[in-house]
C-alpha cells in the first residue's frame, strides 16, 4: 500500500531577486549612432550644394549640432530644416529625394 497523501500541497516558489538597474553604458546608444550617420549623410549632401546661401549655412549648423549632441530637440530641428529644404526643391528633384523626404518625415513624426 502507498503512503497516505497529505490533504494539501504547498509548492515553494523560488526566490526572485529584484531586477538590478543596468550599468551605465560606456558608448553611444544605437539611436545616437543612427542619428550621427544621418547627420553625416546630410552633411555630405550639403557639401555638394552649388551655392552657399544663409539657408544652407543654417541647415549645416543644425546638422552639425545634432551630430555633436544627438538629443531629440536638436535632431528634430535638423530634420525639420532638411525637410523644408527638400520640400522647396519639389517637384523638380530626383525620386530619391522623395524617398528621403518620406523616411525623414516619418522619423520626425516618431520623435
């Protein structure tokens, strides 16, 4: 015969430690790196401008500021200026400008 079964079972749950905060990272985040790559792309486009107007200079300063410190307000300002610059070229521009306009506009909406 089998031993009698207890009337209730008690299951011990394993002890769960409180989650520890992640250590501060030593390098830039992935988003910072993506913003800096975007700034590099925009800087290369600005360097190939045929004429340097105050508008191009303002765009260049905004892009450089966003590259140095890729915080949300600076990136949003640089994106807005570059979107306005692209919008001023439409409809007489390459179709790749439309692609960049859509992608940068979507990024600006997500910020």
